[in-house]
């Protein structure tokens, strides 16, 4: 298993990095889709947005090769996840090339969530440390659909800073790989590790100043994969769902907090905005690099906490979650302070 894991991860890293460089070379000749600056953007010039293709190629090709050679049977979860990924990646790539109506994208995201359900990945329980509530089948299906669709879209919303979404993928999927390793699921470990390695390869062209973006095909696909692998692991009792959510909490909390705030203000949710915490910090004068490095520290801390959490006694798990909730409140307040100090000056 160790040799297979090392081989797949290395191949994913190299293939993703090489494909990223190739896509950037082609973009320099005017080939491909470009992200034009708009009211939501933090960049000021067109950037190619085909990097998600490199991540998908890097993650899927080595993993598929190993599975076709050595697997006796493919897990139903992997089949459902692959079908859902094909749907989301396909509609997102089309949206990168030519705009697809939001309703059409949303319907496809819902269909992808349905495929995960059909593959056995459902939020059948509502679990927190020391307490589990079984959900009726209809409620479980509805909650799962909403959670998956939201995860797809929130990851896309958070992809607005050089190196940001790629870094979240590296830390988040690395945490899922370690949790799966601890839980004794080699296939889930392999899948999560290949995605993390492919995201790291993509960062060779995406760290500030970015020369290529994930695009919708990358961001939406990573959101789906984060939701799918989290549900897969929790359904097989490899790790608790709340631990997986903690690993991706830097994105989940920021996007959800921003959504609720905009709803409270009566803003039009479909319009471009720059209300996320990371966007507000850059607009307040922080450099992209400083914002990114501090975000990376937060992501790594969340990932390490998620990996350690399942082994802790229940009271300490609650203490850990309380500490993280407090930290996110403090971050929110700190962002407001930075904004006020910039305005005053």
C-alpha cells in the first residue's frame, strides 16, 4: 500500500504540474478560455482559467491506471463519485468556455448530488461528538442534496485569490487521506492523496502572481470531491463527518458566513461581490501573498486538528470544536478592525 500510495501521489503531482505548464504555454499563444476581471475579481488582467483540467488529469489518470491494473472490483462509492464528477466537470468546463445559465448549472449540480446518493453516499445521521441522530430517509436525501450542492458552489465562490483554492485542496484532501489511513480504508486514502498531490502540482502555476486559474471546472469539481469523499468516509465509519468538515472549515465558514450576511442585507446573491473575508483583507491593503500565507496557516491548523480529533476523548473533541468556533469569530472581528483602520487612515 505504501508503494502504491507513493507511486500514485508522485504521478499525480508530476502529471498535474506538467499539464499546468503546458496549458500556460498554450494560453500564451492565445489558446483557451480566459478569466476577465469583473466586480468580484482581485486580478486586473485576463488570466487563463483552464487549470482545473490539469488537476483532474493529474488526479484521475494515475489513480485509474492503478485501479484498472490491480483492483478486483470497483467500490460503488467510486463509481457514483466518478459519474457525478463527469457531470460537474463537463458543465463547468462548458461554462468556462461559454457561459451556462445559473439554473442549468444548479440542476446539473443537483443531478450530481443524486448520483452520490445512488452510490451510497448519504448523510443518514446527524452526528456530533458523543451524539448521533438517525435521519429519516427523505430528510437524509434532502440534507445530502443541499450539502453537496452548497459545497460545489461555495468552493467556486472561494476561488478568488491566487493559490487559495489550490492550497485548500492540498491541506483538506491531505487531511482526508490521513483520516482514511487511520481508519483503515486504503482506497479512500489513495483517492484523497491523489487529489491533494494533483492540487499541489497545479500550484506551480497558481501561487502569486498566478499565471493560471482553476476555473469553474477545477473549483466546482474540487467542491464535489470534498463533499463526496467526506460522505464516503463517514458512511463507511472511516472518520466522522464533522472531522471532514473541520478540515475544510476555512472555506465552509467563510462562504456560509458571507452568504448569511448578504441574505440579511437583502443583497442579490447572484450578483458578483467582494464580501468574503479574504477579499476584504486584500481590499483593505493586505498583499495577496500575506493574505495567502496567513490563510495557509489557518488551513494547515484546521487539517491537523481534523486528523487529531477522532482520537480525542469526547470532552476534548467538544473543546477543540469550541476553540475553532471562537477562532472564526475572532477572525471575523479582526477583518472588521483591519477595514476600519484602513478607512480611518
